[in-house]
């Protein structure tokens, strides 16, 4: 049985102590959120779990936003930028953060299944987690694309679950030369 921590579903809201930035990408408008130093969110317009009111927030040009935009533009140009230099600070439970850390290890152009993530997390922590619990954490990833949740597929390699929409997930995987 999974702990309630693994299934946290609290709604996100755009808060006044966060800074916001947006720009257009080939897959639609991208919203970036920061605590002033690190990125705390990256969302596509219209995706599930988009913080309430984000579209109405005043925009700020922080260095972390400008660096992220530059790297994302390179990504969409298929130049495989290294996102490792970007400071990320996703808010979530310890379980979610452990899953998101695993997502950051999935190489560009590769995919893994929820079951494989579950097995890897068990190897690292000694705790078993159902693929469904892993899927819940993957689905609540607040920093889409930079924490590459789009690289997680169903058991038979099928295209399943992406808060930004399956069309975007397929487009991102094709961009990375995966077979989708």
C-alpha cells in the first residue's frame, strides 16, 4: 500500500512570491515560474495542473528565465542542450522528488516504462513502489520538459499519460528521435 505522501494532489496556484515569464515555442506557449533563483515550474499553456491564474501574472526577466529560454530554443532546434546547469527547485513530497530525480537521469532520445522506474527506485531506496504510484508522481511533475516526464511510456512502449497532452508528448519524443 502506498503512503498518502505518494498521492499528494493539492492544487497549485500562482503565488505572489513567485516570478513568472512566458514565451512561444513550436509546441505552444511555455510558462516559467521561479522563486527568484531557481526554476520551480515549466508549463505548457492548457496543460493539466497549470497553476491557477498564471496567465494573468506580471512577467519578470530573471537570469534563470533567460537561460532557460535560450536552452529551450536550442532544444527545439534539436541541438541537445545541457539542462544540468539550470537550478531547479520543484515543490513536492519526498517521494515525488525521488521520482523526479530519476526522470532527470533518462537520456535524451531514450524512454523508460513506469515499471522500470519503479524497479530502479526500489533498487535505490529499498522501498517498493507500485508503477501506479510512480505514474502519479510523474504526472505531478511541475517542471515539464526539463524534468523529462515525456520520456516515460507504458509497459508495452505505448504513449500514455502526459499533463501537456499526448500530442505534445509524441512531438517531444519525435523531436528527440524516438520512434513515435
